[in-house]
């Protein structure tokens, strides 16, 4: 299970959800006690986008990895 911390701005949500939707594996986005499907634009928009989010997934897609790397927070 991969976990990455990202920061999403409102104008980046559509590109993130589009990249996630093209994957054939489950992707979750978590903040505090809330977990939503990354393929749901309504779910992602319901999270607090001012805070770091945790993305959890169990698969590999080069386009999704590129999007995650663009949004990733430095560890």
C-alpha cells in the first residue's frame, strides 16, 4: 500500500480526479477521519483543501504517478 502526502488547490482537483479515474485500482484520499474515493470529484471537493491530504493506493499507473509527484509535499 502506497501512501503519499499531497496538497491540492481548487484548480487542481479536476486534473487529479481525472488522473485517478483512469486507474484500474482503488485510490483513497484521507484527511483526519474522512476518507473519500479519489475518483469522485464531489468527494474530493468535500475535503478541507487547505490541509495536507493523504493519498493511499495499491497499484501503479505512470500518468497517476506523474500527477502525484507534481502535488506531493516534501517529506
